[in-house]
C-alpha cells in the first residue's frame, strides 16, 4: 500500500544532522523491503501553532510503498528521536485513472445508436 509520512524537524538542526535524519528514515523504510518513491524536502516553514515554544520547522515528505509493520516501525523510531517535532503518516488511495474512449470509438457508438433508432423491426 502507498503511504506518505510528513516529518517536521527541529529548526536549529545543522544541515548534516538534517541529512542524517532523512537518510535514516529512508534506510529504515528500505530495510523492511519497501520502496521509497520520493523524499521531498519542503524546507523551513512556519508552524500553524507553537511546538516546544518554536514557531518554525523543517518539513520533509516521504512517499513510499510499504506494509503496515514497516510504517509502525518508522513511527516508533520517529517518536523517540529528539530532533523530530511532529510527524504524521497516512495511507494514500492509488486509483487507476479511467480511460476515456477514443474519438473513433465514441463516433462509432454514436452512429450505431442512430442506425438502431431508425431501423424497422425485422419481418417474420
């Protein structure tokens, strides 16, 4: 199943520690046999409300395919890390887009309806 985890890191972390935290999350996901699709760094942003008396945080969005056990292990690890202010994981719905019939097929279907509407019933 596809998951997204949004992680908010402490704003005062040095760049090296931010990289290490992101790499650790990626390794944890991949070690469980899951596939990471993207690790988007949104950068420093204002928080909606203060967390630990902080008004800003460094946002990272992880998109991956995993099992529920891998997500639980990731969340357990994030929960005990001091540099993580908040995180949230959600399962995303992956639906296949409906195919629209081609113009030729729609035209043929429309012509068939016109012919059927104007046809007389066969004589017995």
